[in-house]
């Protein structure tokens, strides 16, 4: 997780419930290049039945989930609390997707 610790710190400092970052923004924050696998949605989304990867731990430790938009090379980070509030209102599922 050490590589993604700066992303955790960055996200923790955010005041908004949602943050949009480009891949380049993330690379600047972590001080390195994202792997080619980052171009696939699954790299950003934690599989509840699979192991957590360092990038998933980084977002989770900051209280966010990632909603990738890989074609645009951006990631929409949403606070888990905001997702829960929206889910309770019937607007999104537990992963931030529309119902």
C-alpha cells in the first residue's frame, strides 16, 4: 500500500463527498505511473469475494470507493457515507451504481 499512501492522504483532506481525478492527477499524487491494469474497471473496483489490492485499501482507508471511467481515464471517488445515505434514499446500490 505504500505506493498509494499519498492517495489516501489526498482523499482524506478532501472536504467534498465526491472527487474526480484523472489518471494523470493520480499519478502526480502517488509519484509514479499507474499500471496498465488501471485501464480496466475491475482494477479500481474491489471484488467483495476477492482479495483487497493496495489501491482498494488506499481508497477504503480514506473512506471512499472508486467509480472508474476508464475510457475517459478518470476516477470518480465517492465517500462511503454519501453512498450509504443515497442507498438509504433508494438512489444507488452499495457500490455507488444507479438502481
